[in-house]
């Protein structure tokens, strides 16, 4: 007998991208003792199906139409409290992680996770445990450190609506770090770094890294100051 013999877990998949949704349904359907009972195309449908099907686990994307994943997570926890929500999404930045966890998600994975990680996360949240991607764990630790509180006090002083994290990324760009090096420095995924950079460029009106570096020097952000 294996450790999973006799275990039956029902899963609802919620993702607005058909290819991703279909791939997850196929993957999960091949796992021993785990059955996909529904697939939702948006957050509102995820809540409706969770309430009707009462799955053990809801695999929830965050960036979805009609109702986003955070709001859908909160609604699922209210209407189908026996269903554990496991977030599986592209982003692992503060603006994604903390709202999802506050909404009641029991687990958080990025789409960089491999098949074994997805399976382990489903089984663990079903058993009432918390499962967090290592990147997310690092974000939680960083958030609890004194530097996080200090950075919050500087939020209002940053130009053009930059967040403290975006200012930090801009500083690293000005120091000549590549995207990969920024990933390693901040312990975040490649997708998260790209998202930060896109938001930074949009806020400061930069078209490339050279313009961003110039902006950083003009606004005393090149050295973290």
C-alpha cells in the first residue's frame, strides 16, 4: 500500500486561460486518489461551483475576470468553508500574496511549481496544513523584518506613486543588475520581477532600462536613498 491509498480528494480548478485550465485538469486527473469535479473560467463561476460541488480543494488563479481570485477566495471561504483554497498563480509579490492569504487561502503556489509540488500542495491543504511556495515564505519573512516597517514610512515620499518594492527594484536596475540577479537578490520569481519592471516603466514613463536608470539618478534612487 502507498501513503495515499484510500485517500480521495475532490478538486475544483479555477483559471481564466483555457490552455492552463485544461492542462491542470489533465494533470490533476492523473494523480492517484485525486478527482477534478469542476473547472471554472472566472472567479464568479468558481464561487458558484464551489458552493454547489463542495470540493475538498479549490485551485484558484488570482488574475481572473468578473471576480478576481482574492474576492473569490473570500467568497468560497464564506459559502463553502469546508473547501480549502490553494492559490496557483503567476505572481508572488506583496500585492498578490498578502491579500490572498488574508482572504483565507490555505496554500500559495506560483506557476513555476512542478507537478510534484502541485500534488504535494493539494494533499497538504486537504489535510488542513498550510503549503507555501518557498518564494512566498521568503516574502512573509521579509515582511516581518524591521526593514519592512521602515519602508512603509517612506511610501509617501516616493515619486510617481512608486511602491517601496518598486523603488527597490529600480535601484537594483540602476546598479546594473539583470532580471535574473534581481530575482536572486529579492528571492522572487522571474514573472514577479517582470511585473514590477512593467509597472515601474508605466509609472515613470520609461521605454527602456537606460531611461529608467536616468530617472533613478534624477530622483536619488540609484543608491537606495
